[in-house]
């Protein structure tokens, strides 16, 4: 079993693992020749299936070998991995490989950095001479020291070892990506920082509302309180986020968003499939100003869980949300890349609560 | 009777704060030893495996310093022990901060009230603030015999020194919950490895903290003169505490050691301060330690009670049996007040301030807003601003649950609920 890759885009990889970590502490990582799939399946809340192309985006010179069709399944603690990756943010190069020590499998990151610490010795002597005539002679003398202070000698090698668990193909054979019916509405989400700040605010309101009703306020109870947000979208570029309680009904509406056209090659049944597609029917309902009560596909989500999902905004990718009315919300987060083909995508499955 | 008083500039008071933060990571109580010419703060950890000492020069560090011990000539001293947290809460951070105009101090005057004709013995600290405000703190103290670690620098053939800022960078790579630090040199590189020795199996393995090795060229050291291929193992927590403090002084740190299972000393100096740490080490000459091999708790450092009283027999024993077996911690309790199980709480109340050049800060700041909100300790809770309503804090508030809850007993940011329940109105009729 062999896996080795150099990490080309450390910052994206770090942001990715940090985003995934907010949903759960452990990831199932399936490494194969063409892609690395990071999956989080928490006991409760949103699932993520992240497919990364091994050829571009994050890795470089990616090699994998295993007895099971060159597929390796690992269980990886994301907190440790994120922490390890963070120490590579300023690195000149970083690589990751699967190894074993004392019979414990590890993901070992080797990070080469150059220290940014204050220079000393040679630097002090050269700058210390204010006389420009002497500078040359001094520099010559201190030459070796200068090299060691700024040359390759100053490289520091950091090795971070993250313990992992190797999963057998049987263990993971029962894990499948959720299936969902064709969505009623698909829409490009507004910048996630906007959406996150508003949904966070609504969630707070929901908590305060629950507190004043609940009587004695205990912080522990906060975690068990329900913070339902209602999210809806139509096929005319409108997105609505609202919170309802006995005392209030607040909503924010975005208009002028785009509803991407469906690609006939991706839809079951081609052109015919698109004509029959639920979203085609939804197009006939509702209006672009968001005032009409018709044509909305609605889901009820948990505010706190949604806050964790929004953590993916740090990656800065475009996000398409697919609404299955009263059933589920699926987010496709596309990692920014240059060539525009075969993008790496993170899929979030957010389920809708009935009430 | 003792005459002991000194005056600190705001900068020196801030330095005292840094010292106390560092000492608090070693022990719950700080020992103070005043001599005619210098003041020494020391702490010894509960397992007697780590000792920290900060020696402040009477003339250089203080703007005024006077110590006339009641007995003895030049060797006379005044010693006492104070609870670290009490002292730390007096020397809060940002004492010399020009921005905090209201809290900035002009000078700090410390004196000891220790006279037979007074009923109270107190350690008195006066913070003379700007705008004519003087804060006076009177702390209780206990008389202690100050223990000092003995360290023979002549036998410590291995020595190196390095800029503290570099070490600060290295410790930032370490995982947050690791316990041991292994210092090892080989082929022109010094390797600092932070790890935790725990035997785990199954799923527990995934909870194992990071194992981090930082390999540094010995040419990055100012001086490196140490034997290769020996493992010196100390506690990461101690090392971090030392490095973080050394970095506040932007000085270079020196290390002296002889061999594994013998004490190691770190020291550094800065304007009128001499800082010294003696740590017990574990480790071996051979290959990397096996998971069960090296003891996870370093042995006790070599200690001697350097009190004016004669040396006690126990401490002489300790010097003979070096490295000694574990001795019940109760031995140390005669000189310190400590709550059981408090060792875990000696975390700095003020986390080390992040270096502006720190490795993680830029990314974290930018990244932070993406983290899910923790609603449990949110400062920005929605509520009424009841500050104008003086009654609100005094009268009990009725709640639907029927219990009488004083609003003041709740988190002040909660405020009053925006609506009044119908059941309450009924109750009032």
C-alpha cells in the first residue's frame, strides 16, 4: 500500500479540511488513481462528499498503489490534519505520504520552510558598518556567515505525523452517497459571507426566542434547542431565508440571482428529460421580484448545522443550491481552478425537517 | 522586622507580569526571595522536576530598591510565598500600554508590612495610576523556605544557544496537546520532536495528538556544541512556557546539559534580569524511544533547601540519590498551599499574545469568520440594554417556570426577555 503526493495548493487544502472539520471530527478518505474523496457522515446533520481531482487543484505528482485496485480507504482525524497543514502555510514545499511507525499507520507531512526569524551575526556586522568604503571588505569577511543566514542552510524541515486508520473495502462498501429526486429549483447562491452573517443572526434570534419562552436559561440547554430556519428559492433568481416563531416572522430575500441552465447531457433523458424536469415546471410559477407566493421550493434546516455548512465559504468557490421541496437541500461547491474542466466539487446533503 | 520595598516603572511592572505568567505555568505559588542587592522569583513544579527562577537586579531593574533583612549581614534575606493567581491579578496585562489611558499606571510601589507590632502581615502593592488614582492591593503571604535547584554548569558539556524568536517559530508547529519534547542532534541538524507517549489501539489511535519533528540546521544556532545522537526528553509545556517568555524579551536562549536523566538548564538575560530554568530530563543514547521505554514523568531535579536554617536531612538524601525514584508529592506540600488536582489548571490566564509575524495569524484572522458560530458563549447576544433601568438589577424577575430568578445572577449580556408573558400579568393582578 503506497500513497505519496506533493501538495501544490496548501492553502486550499487547509481550508478544505477546516471546512470539513466543522461538520465532524473524522473523515473517510478514499484515495484512488483519479480522485481523492473526502466524506464526512456525522450521526446527525449534513453529510459532505468532496471529490478532488488528483491531477490538478491540490496535489501534484500523486502516486498510489494498493492490492485493492489501487484504492486506499482511510479514516483521518481532521483536527490533527488541519493543524498539521496549517504549519505548512508558509512552506516552500510540502508533501504527504502514507507510512507506518510502530505498526501504526500515519499520514506524514514533510514541510520545508525557511525561517523568518530575525537574522543575526553576519547581518549585524555588515549593516553595523556605516562607512560605505568598509562595507565591501566586511561583507567579504562575513560571507560564510551571510550564506548560512540566508542561503539554503536556513531551511527547516518539519515533519507532522497524523495517525490514521486503514479501512478495509468491506468496511466502506456499505457507504453510499445519498440519492435524491431531481430538484425543483436550482440556483446560484449569493456570496456565502452575506448568507452566513444573516443566517447566523437569525439563528441567534431563534435561540433568544427559545430562551424567553423556556424560562430558566441554562447554557447547556442551548445545544438542544431547535433553531429552524426556512430557506426557499424560485426559478426566477430569488432566494429567501426566514425565521418564524410565535413572536416574529423575519425574512431576507435576494433577487437577481442566476438559475443555471441544465445541461442536456447531464440529465436523464436528454432534451426530453429537461422538458419533464421539475424545474421546468417551476419556471412557470412565481416572479422575479420574489413577491409572489407561488413557485417557491422550500426546505427547513437547522440553523446551527447550517452555520457549520457555511464554513465552506472560506474556499471561495461558486455554490449551486438544489432545492427539493420539503425534502432536501443539496449544495454543490466548486473549487476554483484554472482550466474550468472537470472541476473538483464538494457536495453537501442538507436534509429538510418536517417542522 | 524587615524593611523591604521597591518601585517599578510601568515597563518593569509589565515585565513582572510576563514573569508571573511564566511562573504560573510551573506552579500555583510563587516564592519570593529578597536580598540586599536583588529580588528573586522562583517556582518549583509539583513533581519537583522543573524549577524556574527570575533574578532581578536591585539597581538595574527597579527604579528604587531597598531590602534590609532582619537577620544576617550580606547573606540575609526575606522570603515569602504568594499564590500566583493573586499576584497575577494585580499585575494584569497591558500595564504599560499607552492606549489604555484610564488603566495606565505611572509607577508601582511594593512594600512588605511585616512588623511584630502590627496585627496583619501583608504584601502591599500600590499601583499609582495617572489621573490621581491609586490602587492598593494587600496580599497575604506565607513564610516559606525557598528551594533552589542546583545545577553544575561545569559538568554540562553540551551547550547551545539560539534566538528565542526562532524557537518560538518551532513551538508553533507543535500539536496543542502533546506532552514530551525530544531534543536530538544528528548530522548537523538538531531535531525538536513533540509527541505524546500513549499506548492506544483501535479507534483511540485517531485521538492521538500530532507527532511533530522540527529539524533545524545547527548553523541556525548562535552556538551549537553538543554531542550527537543522544535523546534529551523534557516536557513540551515547560519548554513552551520558557520560549514564550524568552521571546517577550527578544533575547537568545542558552541550553546546558550533560546527558539524559540528568538536569538540563535553560538561561537567558535581559536588562537587569537573569532567567534560569532547571529541568529534569529523560531519554537515552540509543535509537528513538520505544512507546513504553522512557518514563513519561521526568525524575526530580536536584534540589537543595537553601534556607538560613540548617539543611534538612531529607534534602541531603535527595542529593545523594540522583536520579532519585519518585518520592510522594506530599514532601513538597509543607512549603506550599495547593489544592489537589490543580496541576492541570496552571494555564496562563492570558494566552500568549500572538506574534504579529506569527505563522498562523494571517490565515486565521481571515479564516475565522467562516467558523461556525458558537452560540453558547456569544458576546453579541440579543437582549434589552437594561443599563438605564436601575431597578432591573435589584428586583427579582418573574419567570414562567415559577422560580424566582434574579436577573443579576444571570449573564449580564442576557438582559431582559423582550416580551412579558401573559401568565405574569395575571400573577400581578
